[in-house]
């Protein structure tokens, strides 16, 4: 359901669904990582980085890569 909203570019609803998923399972790194990806699409970069940091703490390698890309882009 969350990804369907993401795929249809209903980003606000997708973020709300990721919020609910995180409440139900605060150790789900995928929800943090995907919420971060969604926030980046609506230019909430700082908030996206916070989500990726949390996902990284939960050992999500994709989130670590997302953070590295943002840092690389801001160093240019």
C-alpha cells in the first residue's frame, strides 16, 4: 500500500503510511530508508538524512549509500 502511494506520487500519504509502519515496528530499517527517499523527492533533505541515519543505525546499507550520495552532492 505504501509503495502504491509512492508510485502514484502521493508522497504525503506515503510518508504518513511510513510513519504508521515505524510506529508499529520502530526497528524496520526499510520504512526509515523509504521514508527518507520519499522526503528527498519533496525536498525535505534534512529530514530525509535523519531517516537515513536511523536506517543506517539499524544496519541498512542502502541508507548508508543515500547519505554518502547527499554528502558528495553538497561538497561540489
